[in-house]
C-alpha cells in the first residue's frame, strides 16, 4: 500500500494533465482556498469538495494506488480525464499532509474507493484464472489466415503503387498532394494492415517539406518496400525477424517471454495523439536487469489513456516482453507494491556510444526510428538555428530533432544545465536526439521535458 509520507511532486502531478489548458486550470485549483472536506488515506486515496460555479461543490476522489496508475472520479461535467479538479486536488495533496490530513473517508468517497478495490480484485482473480487459451482455437486460426490473406493482398497492391510512383518520378508526389497517400492508407486499413497504413500516411508529409525531400521520400519508400517484401516472404526469415515484420505491419502481439521482476524506474511518459487514437508511451528502466522497456497504453481520441506512471516513480513489478528482434515493448504483469518516489537514476553513455547502439539496433530492425538511451555528462549548446547535446569531455555531439527544438522542454533543459553538464534520457534515431527527461549533475529531481 502507498505510504502516507510518499507524495508526488507538482511536476509529476501536472504530467497527468490531458492538455495545456487542463494543466493551467488545475494549477489554479492547487491551493486550499476552493477546497473543503479534504483528506487522504494510508492506502493512497485522496478526496475533497471543490467550489464550482453552482451552489453545490464538486465531489472529487483520486486513487493513487490503483494498479494501472491513478484513477479519478469527479461530479463535475467535464469530459477531460483527469479533470482540473482532480489535478488541483493532487497538487494540494503533493504540498504536504496538512492540506489533506489522514482520516476516514466520507461515505460518498468510500463507496467509490471500495468499488475500485472490488473491481481490481476481480481483475486480478480473472487474470489468475485465465490462461486456458482461446475457447475456439480452430476459429481463431481461420480468422488469422483470412487476415494474413488480406494483408498479403494489401502489401501486393502497395508494391504496385510504389512502382508506379518511381516510374512516373518522385516529382509527381508533390503534384498529387496528400489525397493520394490518404487514399492508399485507407486501402491498407481495409487490408487490416494498420502498420502499413501509418507508414503510408507519414510518406504524405514528406513531399515539399524541405529542399532534400526527394531524398527522404526515396529512403522512406525503400523502407516501406523492404517491409512489404519482408511480409510477402516472411516464411524465409529467421523467427525473430519474422515476428518483427508481423508487428510492423500491424498484427497484434502478446507477451511471450518469461516475466522479469525488477524495480522499474519511470524514465518518461508522453502521448502521441491522432484523429482516432491517443497512444501513451512509458519508458522504464530495470535497476537490476539493466533493461530499458516500453509500455504502451491507448485511449480514444481526445481522452488520456488509463495507464499513468509519472516520471520519478519506481515500481516493483513483473514485465513480460513481446516477440520481435530488438523488441522493447513489454506488458505490465503483477505489481508487488504501489509506485513510490525514488532518487535513483539510470546509468549514462556518451553520444558516440548512443549512435553505435542505434546502428546495432538497425541490424535487427531496419524500421526502428529511434532507440532509448541515457546520455551522461552532456551540455545543450546552440548550433546555428538548431541545438545539440555536446559531450562535456569530448568533441562529439548529437543534434536535437526539429520537434525537440520547437518544444518548451528545450528551454527547461537549457535552464537546468545553465552551461553545466547534465544527464538526459531520450530517443536517439536518424533524425537526431529527442530529450524526454533530465537530471542535474548534483542532487535534484528529474525534470520532465516532454
């Protein structure tokens, strides 16, 4: 159970906000003025009544000890998750025990908390009782065969379209506009190959995006051709590479490796929304295994995914790996204690070692955009109109990606460094380095950059 003295920082609370508007509104409610009847339990629940625009205060409860991250309920009409009242209550709680004293929960809060506990027990019991496999293995096999046939037809059609593009010349891609790619992506969705559809949509953003766009378009088309050919000849591939191809075209995967129990540090958490789905990526580092792992969680468009693990926490849990060469994705298994704050940091490497690690990964997965690395003893420095992370004791540097340069996190990183070396966790790939979390050289908490 969560210990009463273990409280999150304000930065960890605000990392839960679904958008910047909620973050700002929640910050305004992080004081005692609008709240009454606040309290907390040793099991990790926090509750309170918040003044609203009407005469009846909003009833807000947060369960910080839920197995999949904090859970929330509020009587306000907001459809955001968490709402500004839940964020404000957590900010109040993070400020110290005086604002949310330990006491018995009121009936309205206790009913919701008890319901959450019962639901969690049922989930755990169901997970323990499952494992007998599909109720209809023959039906599952036939469905898998039909889907594979559709994907094969889609990959064959995509090969024809790529060949048509090369025959007519890359310049036609700029003239045709995005509609050409969107129509092709829709065909891949019909073929039940969402991975191919996603890569086709990414191609649509390349034409006209800069002076070297034809080169980049040709490179991306080559990778897409390689993935098509991998699928069409998957029976000739080594098992690990064939599993990677299946995952890249969009087939769902299930964890196959034995569960690994460790104390997993939460290195980073960020969302990547699209019109239909919000994907949350959570990077973890095992202090004993030395493994960096990726948890994925999904939510409907406009809603934050349920799984939430703020940066700076550590959880004692089992993770099971998914199949594939160089695969870092894992599924969260049994948790032996709620997440707690920790000052432990992952070990770092040089910029040269980081690029070498990415190169090694490409040998096993040519479609890998980036790999997670922690850089040690680096200094953010300007490079013309761009920025880079330079080794403090060497003459090498990693350029930051264009996306990283345009985010406010860059200035938090520069302020944290102040010209001194820092340790930075992020994603290193062919477009550069994207910083996600940083630590000062001396004592200090992790600073979220994404």
